[in-house]
């Protein structure tokens, strides 16, 4: 029997086969470029002082690739909340490298959009939300030019959606931030490396929205995809899990952190500070006042900008124990110590107002145990690690 397919059907099949072949070539070439960028990044790290990196990169043609620009941005995102200065150096280096990059014009537009959104992310981490929004607008100018047509874009749009969610969150638009995270997860699919971190951000948003049960459900999904993740991400997940349980007053269910993760915390000042506040919350919730006081004082002594909300919440929970015992002198002293948190840049406006009222009532010896408990309920924890 002859071939029953007509010329038009054959043309469609041939077109589909050509598209699939072109897509596969692009996937292979993209993977190769990213692997080369990883190698170059390791070489750069081994070269010594960061101060020399800019000259080294801009004077070596091997670094002139869109994938290395992308790598600089990804490393910037990892650094932004811990060291915004170093993160800014990386994205500025990526911007300086762009004129030297030779690639398809659409891809060049796409990578510039990618860089500018990472510039915005660093500005967000520094607390300059106005300039962050301007950088995102600048990124938007490259969007249309980066639309690739028939082949999928190589731009990691799930990561960009995650950055947009972070900006929305810090501007207080939590519901829209959660919608954007769900969009980012859809873009990531099942295999993307960004999926565990996106799920963790979803957990944080649920907690901030006062939905600890939803946070725990999201964590169960994160557990399924994070088994091979780095120790810091796993540590952050355990901190959020314990925090959600404390939000639900289920302090007795908080499990002791595995030794490997506790050791990992020592290498990360932010997580170490959050863990200290968390241990204090557990102690306060179980009525172990001395342990909670010790954790509170240590957290104040090594105050980290990103844990001001955790510290404020721990303060309010210790105050509940003081109020129940009628220890007005300790409450007044605690209020004096806490006043410096009210003006901290990491504290949301509503949370600052709640804390300020608490300080006034405690100083005036008007804080009843019932009111102290209500303050804990009214204070919306803002997870660190923005």
C-alpha cells in the first residue's frame, strides 16, 4: 500500500520534526553555554581578591557570553540578602559585560531584561523599593525585544517571576506576591532547580498572611523536591516549619534540628540569628522563661537587620510570661530595650505601630496578661531572608 498521507500532512510532519530538532539543538547549546559559565565562575572564584574580578572579566574574551552574565545575576540573587554590596558588584559587572557579548539580538535583549531585574532585586534587598521598581521598569523595556518566536526562550523566567514576587512582598502586596509565586512555580515545572526555593517563599508568604496551616502544607510539597538541595535551603525550611508550629502554639511539636543543619547554621549569620530567636520562641511557648530570656538577650546583643521581626515577636512572647507573673519591672525594662526596634528599617509599618503601642503600655504598667496575648496575635511575623 502507498503512503496515505498527502503533501500537506507530510509538510506539517516535516515542519514539526524540524522544530523539534531545532529545539533540541538549542537545549544542548544552552546547557553547554551554562556549563562553560559555571567553569568560568569557579575560575573567577579561585582567582583571589574580589576587587580584581572586574578587570579580569572585562579583559578576557572568554567571559563574554550571555550565560556568564546570567551566572553573575544568579550569584547576585544568592548574595543579595546577606551582602547587598557584593551582590550589586556582580550585577554591575554583568551590565558592563553586555556590550562585549556577541549573540542573537533577541537573546541579548532577554539577558538585559534578566540583568536589570536582578539590579532591582539588589535594590529591594537594600530597602530602596522606589529604585527597585524603577530597575524593574527598565527591565520591561527589553521584554518585547527578547520575545524569541517559535523556539522557547532560554531566559529563566521562573527566576524572574520569583524576583517580582519578592518586590511585591516587600511593598506589602502579599496576595499578589503569592499569585506571582504560583506563576513562577508553573513556569518552573517539575525539574527546575529553582522550585524548592520558590516553594519556600510560598511558605513564608502564607505565614505572613497568617496562614500557618497553609504554610505547613506548602512545606510538605517543598520536602518532596528539596532532598538534594543545599544545606542552607534545608536549614531555612526547618526554621520555617518550626516557626509555623510556633505560630499555631504547637511548641511541643518543634523537633530538634539535625546536627548537620545546626552546624550549617554557624556558617550563615542570618540563619544563626533566626534560629536563636526561634529557640527563644519555643522556650517561651513551653513556659521556660530563663531559656527564653537568654535567647532574647543574645539576639539583642547580635542584632541582625533581617531578624528584627523575629526578635520583636520573641519579645512579645516573653512579655506574656512576665505579664502573667505580674513582673511589671521586667516589662518596663523590656519595653526600654525594645524601643530601638520600632524604627528598624526591616519592620513593617503595621508591625512597628503594634510594637510601639506595646512599649507604651508596658512602660506605663498597663499591660495585662490578656492584652499581652492579644499583642502576640496582632503582630504579623515577617519572615527574614527576603
